[in-house]
């Protein structure tokens, strides 16, 4: 009898249970629904951290399991934020404009309302007309669809061109980074249609919702936790069966997988598009909690940080990606938020706000050299799991092929 997915992957159920308990605990301790021991600002920090954990899962899927070091996934993250941010800003501005114009003696025409909304949104860049990319900004359903469709289409086109050309290794990483840089530079222009360097702001104010930020922050925490749980389960399912075996084979020996008759480019493209969509969903939940998005969020260095999180947590382990992203994100908030005490040395005072990035870089180097399994390796030790010993006879012609004892397990 064939076992179910959960039976073969009990770690998924454990992760979902821990995530549910964490979300429940924060809710009970929050100011919105609980006793008030956890501040609203920290609830937002935790909600944003869960979104970063989701994009880390996507990064681990593309890098840890498929072997593609993408330095452009924060571009998809930012695009997801822009898509939902357009609706949030449009609808919030529309409500303000309608209320203001309703106090006039002559009711405004629909075109006057639209012109007033455009002037409010784009006046900061010297315009009042809606660009074509705002055509569906008045529809929440369509903008939610664009959260996935726009980054997914970009990933599909870029991935098809890159993988068809069989670009691999560091060259592919450079291409993904160039894509991110080109998109960021384009969005910095005022005529990009997304307010240039000003970006989209006021996203924390949900249109038509009169509830306080105490409640809204908890709602977003629930949504972020739900998205992380579903994304984690989807990623675990994708790498658990035959599909997962093929992508691991591509990571370990792409030429051999191609020789066996598999369409390597198709598998790469599916993973690339899937992870781009996961990153976009994470961004769509992150920026309403952050309240603002601008092109600086898509800087190539952000995708480098993402790779560092996954490496510190443990590449090739989905739970390692979550641990790494959560640990580094919360630690970064503590160090850069001025909460970490300065260390006076007499001749010099160490201020962690200035030294945090140095510490992060040193941590990445230390993990790469001395703990390649990352923090996730500690869980392996705790559960007493280890790689199978290569004893017995070779079952293949090459050195390092599957061994007799390993095959019998």
C-alpha cells in the first residue's frame, strides 16, 4: 500500500504544527486580540519575517535542490509588492477624493474623479494621467491575479531564453542579477508609471477598513503564516517524488540527467517560474505590512542577502531556509534597530548599526567553511539522522555510484 505524502514526510506536519502554535501564541499575546504583551510593531516584524521565510523557501527550492544560484528573486518579490500596492494606493486615494468632492455643490463626474485620483497619486512626479500599467488598479481581483501573473510571465520569458541557451553556473547568476538591476533602474525613472524613487506609500492603510492597526497587523500575521505553510507544503511535495529526484539529479550532474532523456530545460523552467510566483506572493504580503515599497527594495544586494540566509540556515533543507531567514531577519532587526548595546573599547566604540553587515558577511564565510550544512545541520544531529555510509559493492560503473548497502535500505 502506497503511503501518503504526509506519512513519507512527517517533517512537513511538524513544521505546520509549529507554525500554527507560533501564530496562536503571538495572537494571544498581541495587543489586537490578546493580553498586549507583544506590541503591534513587533507583530508586524514577525509577519514580515514569515514573508521572508517564504521567499527563502523559494530560494532553497531553486538553489538548494536544483542548483541554480538565482540572484534575481527579490525582483519577483518586489513586483508582487508593486502589484498589490497599486490597488491599495488607488483605492485609498479614491475614497479620499470621493469624500472630498462629495462636499461640493455640484456632484463630480466620473472623469473628474479619475483625474483627481491621478493628480493625487502622480502629482509628486509632475503628472496626473494614469499609465497603461494602472489599467486594472481599480479591481482587487485582477490585481491579485497580476501578483502571480506578472512575475510568473517575467520568469517564464527570462528562464526560457536563459535555459534554452544552456547558460549555467556563475554566468546564469550574473544574468539574474543583471535582470534585477535593469528592472530596478527602470523603476527609478519617473516615467516608469510607478512614481519612480518615491515608490508607493501608505500601503498599511487598508481601504474601507476602519479597524485599528492592532487588529490589521494580526490579520496580516495570519495571512503570512498561511502563505508560508502552504508554500512550504507545496515545495516539500515538489521535491518528494520523481520530480524532486530529477531536479536533484540536475543539481548533482546535469549532463547525466540530460543523457537519460529528461528535458532538463523544462524542469529548470518549471522550478524557476514556481519559485518566482512564491516570491511574488511573499512580497504581496510583506509590503502592506512595511507600508511602503520603492525600487531600492529590488537592489541586487537584496538577492545576495537572500542567498546568505539560505546558506546560514542550511541549503537543501526547506526547514533550514526558514530557520536561516527568521534568525538573520530578527537578528538584523535587533542590531540595526539600536537595541543591541554598543561595546566601548576605549580607543573605539563598536556600534552594531555600522558593523552588522560585516558580522553577517563573516557569518556567511564561517558557515561556508566550517558548517556547510548550516543551522539546519543541528536538527540533523538532534534527530540523529546522517547520510548513508557508502559500504558494499558499487551498483554502477562509476566511482561513487549507488552502493549495495544503501540500495537495500
